[in-house]
C-alpha cells in the first residue's frame, strides 16, 4: 500500500534556507495529490505567482523532504491574522534534500499491486497437523538478470507487528529492484517503472498501481544518532499522484487462473530483463495500449480507437512495411507532381506523401498471423477479422453525416480481440518463447468472449453489406 502522509513540518524555498515557514504536508494517493499548507508567505517568491515551478525543501519529523515542481495554489488572508499560502507539488521525495537541478539515482525498488499473485510465490505456508493449522515461514531466494543498463532482481520483503507473544501480524511481499551501472535521471527511472507496470498489465489483464518506490544511490547514506554518516545507503521514498489507485482493502485480487500469462509463463526474471531492453523501442504505442486499463472510465469508441492506434503504431515501429517499393512509389509520386500545378504541390504532398504505408487492414492481419500460435482459437479467419475491424476503425475516425454507428457491446469485443493479439505480439517482440505462450491458446482468459466476438463480427459483416 502506498503510504499516506499528513505531517507538520518546516519548509523553505530552495536556496533560501533563512526564509522558513511552518506548515502541513499531505499526500493521499486516492485524493488530490501532494499539498502543502503554510502559515505565512515566503519572502523569496511573490504570493500567487504566475505559475513558475519551484522546489521547496523541508523537514517532517526526522525526515528530509523535497517537493519538486511546486506551484502556488493561492494565498488566503484571514482578517485579522496571518495569511496562509498553499502549494501543490508534482513530485515528493522523502529522505533527502535534492541539490542538483535534475536528481539522479542508481537503484529503484518498486512494489506493485498484484505483483505477488503474478509471481505466485510466498514464504508463508499453512498445513494441518493433528487437525490444527501449522504455519511455516521460510525465506525465498532472490533472482537477478542483467540487462543493457544494469540488473533487475526479484526480491522479497518482510515486516511484522504485534507483541510476538499474543498476536503477530506478518506481511510478505515481492519487490522488483532495478540497479543501474551508473546513476540515471529520475525521469528515466520512472519510465522503467512504467515499463514494469505495463508488463504486469499485459500479463494479468488488469490495472496495477505502484504501492511503493524507493530510490537509492551510493553517496546518500543514513545518518547515525551521532550525526555521522552511516555505512548503509539511505532509502528515498518517491511519491506522485497515480493515474488510478485504490486502497488495498478494496482491491479485487487477480488469481493466476484468470491471468493470461504468469511470471513463470513468460520466463521469469530473464523475461523481465529482456522486456526492459526491448520495450522502450515501442513505448509510445505501449502507453496508448495500456491506457485502456489505467483510465477509470472510457467510452467504448475511444477504447477501440486507442487499441487500434496502438496496434498500428506498434506494427509500424517493429515491422514497418510499405505498399510498394520505395523507388516505385517515389516515381509514381513524381508523375503526380509533374501533372499538378505547382501551387498545389504542397497540398498534394500533404495528402499522399505517406500513402505508401501499409493500410491498417494489412497491419492487423500480420499481427494476427504473428500471434496465431496463441490466438488461433480466438481468431479463426484472420483476413476477415482484420478487414472488418479496419473498416470499423475508419468509420469511427472519419465521421460524417452518412457514417455508421456501432453498438457498445460489439465494440467491446472488437477491442478485446485487438488487445489479445497485440499483448501477445508485444511479449513475442521482447523475446518470450512462442512455445511457452501457445499453451494458452484455449485458456479462459483468452477465449472467454470467443462466441460473443463471432456474433459481433457477424453484425459488422451485415452492416457493411
């Protein structure tokens, strides 16, 4: 669970340590982000400024805090009384005062919702002995693999609470830790964390949340009681408002039989390492693809358009392809230009200069062919499926008076079919063995809507007659 913060402390604008104000720092992942309410106003900046982003440092208890990219949320005057100034921050670091313009770290440990179910391992087991439950606790070995910029490891954390005699609460959870060969920007680290989230989403078919992100680097170390620097790296907690977050007590657990692919199915930590190397190439397509899980709500039309856009972009990036040879197309284009008045050349180029790209129907068909070892039971006639879905996308994109409308139920199943194809192709692109995936061809998570998809495609076939 992502930690909530509601603490009193002292704060100042970066570079103006003598201009301190007391205030209240709050963060709730389910609420309105990172807020700071101060008693008084800073002398270093004008109240209700023009939106300039600033850095605010401070202390809450014994913890250093850095509020990144802060902006004014207004100053309020009580009469009589001291004015209150309010700020919002885009990011919060607890455990360190950032000094450099762009912070860097060398490792990141991330806890994700549903990660434990996806991994499928636990150090806690229960067995019945003489009709009484017997609980066993054992440590689990970590595992790690290299990737091009460092190492990714699966580790397990423990925590206990209680008096150890009458009651004990024991928590056990997995953590993915990425350790880089050299310090990396916070932006790059967050992108890698996003890739890990997306991998989990692709495999489980459900939205996930970051429950904790701890950053470290060798020169940031714990401070001992004596005030001296200790031998251990100081963990720096990172907070930012998530796109979609729910309290762990309110989450529906996703069990492995409802996941398309488990951690073991895709090849374990080795597959995770390959993913971190290969997925950045198609990151933009991936981000659009997983947005259908991250959004709290989305119209059926928008959901379908998002995944078909992602499918087209993913194919363009990873497979490319053109309708005819480039030299042949350039010759054809030149003939058009030669027979077009010069004042219309820019218009003509704007219309057809990209006309040699493969149409969506061919891209969908090729993606369906690549995923066929897994999706063959779901999508029987790949040519018909691609043809109908491409026409639906075109109708929704080029809206006019005579444009067709499509039922929300049909669009749901069209979308699910594209999702099934693309998520398999993305994993194959990252080196997951086809043999390890094709055993899922007739699994419930893949074919639960098979008959409904067939009915929806028949509706589209009739509509286009």
